[in-house]
């Protein structure tokens, strides 16, 4: 079987988590990955980043310290809600998904990120063994590699938006790409 990490067509990426006292390195610029972040076809340079993620919903909660950073394209928010609904169907009443940074309303630069500007980048918390709504890194004893792999599979299998890439540093999880600063969250970029 081919390494799924090598098959991902990467575009610009995100980094830091916005909660607790965990700091991450700044995102790489799209040019570091050989991608022109301004190639959006006939769409305007910044699509309508005008839909805010509810603070909670079916099997998800916001862990962003600043709700002003939880705006996305309408389809991005719909994809998050579809992923949470699918997750809830798989694990009824437990293991809610933690959602962090998405974008500012209207899009634009969100320091220290070089991504999270078009409403298509979303940070998800990795899964824990205890189901707590707390941060976790893939090195922590509370981290669940199995449930995180299942989360990656649910994200990639959502019927609303295709996934462009997922950044996360656990080499035991397939379908992700390693990038500095992604020990404590999965950075998902939708197409």
C-alpha cells in the first residue's frame, strides 16, 4: 500500500493552536510548499468568509480562545457540522470534536498563520482516551491514536467538501502530513 502521506497535494498550511498555553511555530508560507495561494480560478481572491461556526453543536464544541477566529465559507461550516454528525453517529453522546481556528470574518491574514485566510482551514483537536474536552498532544498518555485515525477517516469521508490536506505529526496516523507545530491539533484544509 502506498504511503498516504506522500499522496497528499499540499497547499499552504496552518499552525498554532489558540487555546491553553501551548505555543506552535508560525505556518509555512505557501511558497515554501511550491503552491500559489492566490490561484482560485474565477472566484474572487477572498470568497465570502461570512459564516460563523456555532459555539457548539451535534458532537462538537469550540475551543478557540477567540470566537472571532471561527468564521468560514458556508460550505466549510457545513462540512464541520457534517463531520460532527457522522462522528456522533459513530460514537453517540460521547467524544465531542474540538474545533479551533478557522478564519476571521471576511478572511485575511491571521498572524502567526500564513493560512487560515480563506475560510477553508480548520483546526481539530486530536482524540483523547478519556473523552475530556482538554488539549492533548500525540505524545501524551491521554491521546488516542486509534480514535484520531478514525477522526481522520471521518474527515476525509465527509460528503460536503473534499479534503486537500491534513497536517498532524503522529507518524502512526495515515492520511496526514507532518509539519512543525502540529503535535496538538489536526490542521484540515478543504478544497
